[in-house]
C-alpha cells in the first residue's frame, strides 16, 4: 500500500456521543449520552461566538452586491468602492440589450482635490465602508471620509409603479443620492465637497482569486455613443439630463436645491469617457440625486420616473419589499450579525430571480454578475436551506414549478444514460453545466418543501413528478451498459470538472432525494411508498459495499499519532484518476464528506472519521496558505472548506455526533468567513466570486438545526441541542417563531435570568399530524439551577435532555 504521512497537529478528541444517521428512514442507529437520546456532552461556557469568529477571518474583500427588483431580468451591481455596474446583457436571455450598459464610477471630491478624484480605488483598503439603511426598502450605502467630512452614496432600485413585474423585462431604475453625511464639527470646515461620476462602457472581468478577483480593462472603457447634456447648466427645477444621440436618457441629475453646480465634461485627449462633476455645500445633509436606468430610456418613461422623485420611489419600494419579505417565521437572536445576514440573504434570494419575458416562467439564478445563469444543486440549496427554512414557502413554490414543467427534457450527463421522463435538470434557458446530482437536489427540495410547508395544493401538483424522479433513480441504478460498479448510479458528469465518474456526490444527492420522497409518500399514504423505501434500503446497502470495496484502490496515510487512515474514495470506478481527484478542491467540496448529510453513511463510520481527519490534519496542511487561492489542495480551515464554504459538509458530521465545539466553529465560520460583514453578500470561492447567496443558506440552516432539529432521528424533534451560549446572554430573549419543521411549525423562545441561574423556555408546536417525540436539551450554562417550560418548573439532571411529551 502507498502511505502518506503527516507531521501536522494531532486531531482533537472526538466527542463521545455517536448519533444515528441523518434522517435515514431505513437504517436508524441510536446511541445516547448519559442515557439520553441525542445528548450532547457538557461543554465549557467559554465558547465561540460571531465576534470571535470574525477575528479568524478578514472580511471579504473586493465584493459586489446586487441591487434590483424581484423577478426582473435586469439588476445593478454595486462594488466595494461604490462603483455601479448597469449592465443589462448578462446572459443568453438578455443579449438583445448588448451594448447598452453603463459603468458609473462614483468618486468623492474633497478640498484640494483639483482633478476631481481621477484616481480609481483599485484595491479594497477598507477606506470605503458599506451597509444597508435600517429600512424595509433595500437601500445600500457606501461612505468615504477625508478632510473632516463623511460623504455618502445611497442607492436603491425601482420600477415604474413600484409593483410586481408583469413581463419580466421592465426597465429598472437606480436612484442614487450623493450627500454630505457628517462633518467633524471641531475642525474648520473645508470650502467645498462633491462627487465625480465617471461614465464608461462596462469594462470589468472577474477571477476566483481572493484580492485579485476584479479586473478593469481601460481599453474597453470608451462609451460606444456620444453622450451630451440636455442643457449647458444644471437647473434646480428641471434637473439635468444626459442624453444618447437618439434623444434617449442615459442619466439625470434630479431637481434639487442643494447642488451648487453640475458640470458635464466631455471626453478629451486625456480620457475617452465623459464625466459629471457635482459640487455640494459643506453642510450636513446637503445632497444631489441622480437617476440611472439600466438601459437608455425614452423620454416619456424616464421623465415619469424622474417626476416620481427619490422620496416617492423610496416609499413605493419600501411598501413593495415589506410585502415581499413578510413571513410568519421569525428567527431573532442576541447576535445582530446573524439576524442581519438572514434578513439581507432573503432579499438577495428574491433579487436573484427572473420572470422570462418569452415564456412567462419564473426561475432563480445563482449570481448577479458572475453566475447569472443557474447551477441547479446550489440553487436548490438556496431554496431549501434559506427560503423554506425561514418560512418563505410561497416563494419556493414559485421557483420550483419550472423544474416540474421541464422534467424529462434533458438527457442525464453520462454516455450510458437514455432520455428519461423523470430526470430533473436545469431549465433550458438557464443551463450552465448539468450535474447528475441535480436530479437528487431538486427531488429533495420538492419533497422537503412539501414536508415543511404542508401545502396540499403543492403536494397534489408535485407528487407525479416526485414519483417519476424516483423511477429514474431506480432505473439508472440498475443500468448495466457501463464499466462501473453495479447497484449505484453509473458514471456521469458530477460537477463542473466535466469528467464522467461514479461520484459519491452524485449518489449522495440522489439518495437524499429518494429518502425525502419516501418520507413524503409515506406521509400522504401513496401506494408506491413501500416500493421506493425498499429500493432506498437496497441502494444504501449497495453503495456501502461499493465504497468499501473501492478503498483497496485508494491509498492510506498516517496521522501525527502514527495511526493508519484511509483516503476515502470520491469515485467508485477504478482507474488512474486518484491523484487528480484527491488533489482537486472538489475532493472536499463535492466529495465523500457529503455522505453524512446525504444519509448514505454515518458520522461514526471509520471512513467518515478518516475523511474528516484528512481535511483537518492531513499532510497537505503543511502546504496550505491561509486566505490565499482557492485552488490549493483542500483543507478545513476553522471547520469550513478552503475552497467553497457552502460545501462544508463536515459540519453535519459534528452536528450528528453532538460535537458542539466543532459544530459552532464551523457554523460561525460560515457566517463570519464566507459572508460579507458590510453588505452580507455571500461568496462562492472565499474572497473571490461574490454577488450571490451560495454560502449564507448553509449557515442559516445550521443555525436552525442548532435550536429546532427535526433531522437527527426520525419522528423526533430536538430543541436547543446545539444552541450557542451567545444566544443566551442574561435578560436577552431569543425568539424562534413559527419555524417550519416536517411535523408543522414550532415556536420556541428562550430567556436566561439576570443572574444566569434560571432558563425560561416557551414552547408552542402546531403539529399537522401525530406528534413526534420532543426532547428539550439543556444548554451548558454555568451555574444554571432552574428550568421553566411554559411557566412550569421542570427538574434538571445536569445537561441530560428532558422529554416534553
């Protein structure tokens, strides 16, 4: 055998509690701590919180954040430096608007800046701050400071009338307010301030490397048409419009009394682009408003929007988004960063949606600039881990429909597969790269959405498609026209890598989808539930035989203690690809650690123990460079993936085992290390591609499992099992209201007394059927002596869980 060795730090001791597999309907294992179900070992009260995790990770640099309107095919992107990208032609569906984009670089001007801020802020040096106004409307601000002044840009998107889209390609307008936000009163004020708006053709490209992810291309910056001002001077009553050669409006300074001067500067020998210079009095609150349409607009439509005004458009936007984000579910904890991430991620998920003008169908997309098509598996995670988890069931229903409509229209991405009416895939208009696991990811989302929402109309509409998807899994698993192992899915494209392999990733997703479907079919009394349950049991058995047999082809290694460990297969076919597959970052992100989340393996299995040990303490750690390029051989850094944090499947191992320390380290790392602390936008590769909601859904789902867990054991509900102590400060409540579970919505509220000795818990379930067994876990609070549940005192036995029914 080939051995790999390591001299890295020893692995931490594994928590002594080994729990059953994730929601496996067919092979449930039970163990206990202190003879209690699902118990987690007592822990020190000195544990990680968000603020500590933020010290492990520098904030995401060079971010871009979407600002848009739900279901509109157009959206703006605002970069870390306040620069605005108004590019309508982002994908195949919007190529009719190619060449109509505008890139607006907003540059503050301070006293002594004679050249009106010609320098472009290429590097994110943390001088520009960003955030969201405390408003129902998503208003994004960016701030610059110098000369004792704080200058601010505030932007929000709006469509005419402020209601839902009808076609899907309605013109989107960006309202921009540039203001003197604050003045250092002690210092003598400067004589002038203002902003320069640099108007260019879009000239950006993106890479996946942290701190080197956004590139400017000045040779492409010249705007393709001549822009001219409507008038020589700004008029406080009429404003000032910048026009295209055909008379359409490209930009306007809105009417307003604060602006001293607006000067339009045409291209010259030194620069190929026009600029707009706005001077403001040095007075707190002085501002000028600009209106930027996503494409040049006819004067009638543009002037109507201009007449609505900043405040009028803001009022309509506020009312619209308040309705869009309304939900009976409330998840509020004493850590504002967690609450804000959830709030903003719901907004982003609604912005990254489209109504296709050609078909009238609704679909999600992954990103606002990069990845503005759909990779179905992470898209399904957004729907389920984010929107369904936070109670936005109607929204999930809307964007699942297209998968059912187009089911069976795409041949699975493997040579041996025929077209099948049950295969679920990416809708044609949004296609990126088909993965074999997409079927399972969508099937899981369909079934789990039905379980969480209890929506009878959806269940009736989706059941046939769910059954057909199960039929595809059965038929595919029994194909014999290939050279791979039998009993599991034949070789196919598993990820963007493009290779056709018998990936554990593909099998994991499809098994997970099949088990969720079985659970739903059993719940509704479907006649084929038993058939598919038997198939799922056989699938798991065949998979375990296959992966254990495949180990003979994969090397072993020795950890720092000298223990021999197995490098866990990620491909179930024999061949010479092992070195490539194990070195590739997808070995972590789309590899064997996912098997616990899928239910195919238990976290207590020696192979899963070895798999986690490799990424935590394998010999490749000696070569790892923190906060560097994501293409390194993958490791777990503070319990999240060094490549794509949204695929940090190891955290589900810690969840299942009751390893509180590692679970919280991973959960908080997702929130602090893969989500911007400025705007809460997520990343794909850490620090590389932003403008998406890839990673936040994982953190949100883990937060939900920490307090209300319907996945640990079938027909059981576990409360507060891994609840962070940061959510139990004295006298501060945590509220988990109408949290969706498979059994129906559940409300839990907690409050620790001022002296830290009494924990009050309010618990109110609304079960739709037979009540599950409910266990209340006792958080490891030092000095806790009294527990009250719904006002009634219950006896404590250390941290042993208490049965509530």
